[in-house]
C-alpha cells in the first residue's frame, strides 16, 4: 500500500486552529498511547490489482509531520554499539531514560517514549514531551554504561522520509567499511598493514572480541578512508 498527500484547501481562521488541535490530540493518542485513530481524513483510494494507493489529506499530514518533528529524536549508534542486537539497543535507550529520571532532569517526570527501529544502527524515539526531545537534540551525544560496558550514540532531529534518504545517502558516501571474512590465524597480524597498502589508510579496526568476552578470530570490520573506495575490488563481482 502506498500513501500520497494531495491538497484540499486548509481550513481558515479559528476552524484551522480547531482542526490542528484535534490532529495533535490524535497524534498523542496514536504515538503516546498506541491508539491508532479510525477517523483520519482520507481524500482518495485507488486500487489496482494487488496495490492500493491512499491519498491522505494534505493539511492533516503537514500537522502530523510537524508534531513528529517536535517530539521525535533519531538515535544513531556508532562504533561497537552499531552491531548490538536490537534488544540491547533498546536496553541502552531505556537506561538513558532512567538516567535523566534519576537525575531529576525534568519536572514533572516524563514516561517512557516510544521506540521504532529504522535500520541496523538507527532508532526513532518519540518522546512524551517536546521539552524532552529538544533536550536530547541539544545534548547531541549520549553515553550509557550497561553491564560494565560503555555505549555511545548520537541524537538528531527526526526527519521525514525524503530528508532521511538524503541523510543516509550522505552518510554512506562519507563512510567506507571493509569486512575481512574468516581471517586466518597466521594472517591476522598483517591485516591492517595489508589493507593500508592495497586499498588505503585504515581509520579504525573493530576488535575481534566486540561481540563476546571470549577471544576469537572471525570476521574483522575495518573502516577505511572513503576517498580510497575506488581501489576496492569486490570478488563477488568477478566472473571467474
């Protein structure tokens, strides 16, 4: 099912204020309380075989986007935290919440925000109050110590779909990772020097123990200078 927005003329004056207030109330019920509204204005529905295109009310969607921008924070996990299981990532977010509750950062205390996984290292966090979202964005960076380990993450303003795609595109262009598969025991000590000579400078190499306290050699993830991307040859593309 696809969704599109197409404009009806927005209400005027006090009618517009009443409409916006109602939409905001519905957004709070939906994202805070998990009660999906059944009376959202739909302008049109087109069904073609297995595909349905729903055209939503433009003014309603604009208010929804604004509400989400005010209340939602994008949490981006970096370094070791990037590859943690989802359950651990959510534990980190909840530990961060518990931290500001313990410190009395907000009065009155705010409840738990809603978490939505957007990708391998990204979570959207819908705060219970825009004051919380503003504070998180202003903080910019967060760190939590959980079960003896420290995890860091970035916090940015939420972005609509088009802006999010552009952000991800820029991030991919500015990051270049290579994974050395099943590194042989007698080759591990040469790995970083070899990558530097063959492809380019290694900016960071993950520890082989990043997923476990048990020392082992498996796949090693290495971040390389993005300008050297053209020197990388993927063997999966070879015809031989």
